[in-house]
C-alpha cells in the first residue's frame, strides 16, 4: 500500500465510524421519539374578524400535530367552529352554548371527543334526548372575547344554559389585548397591528431562505434535537406559530395594572348577559395540570365581586379519578398541558352531574 493510501485509511475509517454513529443516533431518536424532536403544526384555518380579532373560517380544514402524541385533522362547521352543525331551530329540547379558549375549541381532539360533544351525549342519556351543546370555543382568546361571542350567538340560538369555560391564562389574554391571526407561507401569525404583521412576515421570509437547514430539519430527528435544545424550542423550524413576545408588545407589570379595568369590564359584560339572556349563565373553571383548582383560584382572585354563578367541577373529577384508580396527571397529554380524551370526558361528566340543567320534560 502506498504512503498516500496508508494516510487515507484512518481518515476513511473515521468518516465511516462517524457516519455509522450518526445513523445509529438517528435510529435511536426515531425509536425513542422525544417530544423535542417533534414538529408542532398549527392549522391554517384563521381569518381576521373586526369584533373578535380573528375567527376560524367556516368550512376550513387543517392539521394539528405535536409532541408525537397529538395528530388531528380539524374541520370547521358552517358557523366557523370546531363542532358538528347545530340542530335546526326548534329541534332541540335543551340548547347549551359553550364558550372558552383552546380547552373548549379542542383542536387537538376529534370533534366527538371534545368536552362539549361529550356533555351533549351525557345530557341526551340523562333525559334530554335532543340536547344540543353548541361549541363556540376559540383558542387564544380571553373572557372579553367569550362575552362577545355569547352576545353574538345568544339571540340566534336562545340557549337555556350558557357555559363560560374559564382557564387561568384567560386573565393574561384580556390584559394582553386582542390579536388578529393569518396563515402566511405555512405559519400562523398572531399580531395586533400592521407593523407587527410586517415584522412576523419578515421572520418567516428569512427562515424560508434557510433552505439547507430546513431540508435537514424536516428529514432528521437528530438534527431537530441539535436545533431545538440550544434555543429551548423557540424557533421556526419546530413551531409553526409566531407571535410577538410580551416585551415586543410593550407589556410589563405597569401596563397590566393600567389594563385591569378591562377585566372588570369583561366580568361586568358576563353579569349583564346573565341578567338579560333568559338563560342560566355559569362560569366553569377548567382544571390546569399544576393543581386542579388553579383556574378556580385565579377566577376568585380577579372576579372583583361580580355576581356570577361559578361551577366547581374539581370535586367530581377527583371522585371519578379515585373510582377509576387514576391520577390527576392522566387528565392531560404527556407533553401538552391541555386535557386529553380522558380529561375531556371527566370534565364533561362532572358538568353533567352539576345540577345546572332543567329537569327532563315529562311524557
């Protein structure tokens, strides 16, 4: 063997062993499927709305995926919500309107697994065979938007019961203000003015020019880990959703204090609706992962004396968990803080037992 050949042999062995190690590492990551190697997809189903900030486009479809545990195709109904079509006027013996944020919209679940649909089935089994629970959930919104949604749809459907599903971060959503959303080159952008819109589009455009990096990220789980870990997941490779940070929005503690009247106005709106709608309006805190009564505690802290009916479903959920031999963590996705199929089912069953409902009509 020539001297050049002898020099090339160790280099070739090094390259071969490195390639083999990378292949083995890639195979291991694909088998283990850590959440950090997943791509979080948002559906391009949004359209701007002057009243609510944004809406789901009626009839729109899209894919929600992430963490290797969520993969769901959503289809909006003719109203522009993640639900079946409402029953025709007069066809229901009990109409219920349900508003809330992503926990009510349930985009990470099939429509029949979202708590509103499960509640409808429970009510039909409990003496209201034509119960119609209409889901008006809109992710990324706060109590002010939820009040506006009820104001828009109560006259149309004249519900017997209106449910406001309150999650702890609804307070932040009110204080941060309303956003518009759009789909831009495969990304969902959330912004409050034209300047922010231009900034976010510029970020996406710059990311799209990184063709080689995007090609590698799309095809290699190992590359995804290398890209994800140094940035703690805040990058356009992994997350197909872009929104200005609180700092970019100019929101600090002083601004939040100035905006507290917005919260009082939102709860006052709910009070006014409860007094005028000829229906029973109740606020239902949604249990968070950290502690199941967390949303209830936040609501009681900020409700500011408003005389709203609050339905605490946590005791019933805790009883059902004990009966099933399950833990509170079983209510949630492993790597996502939303309620999973089981969590939605127990939330709905607890609501069905709550005593909110009129007695069934006698034959």
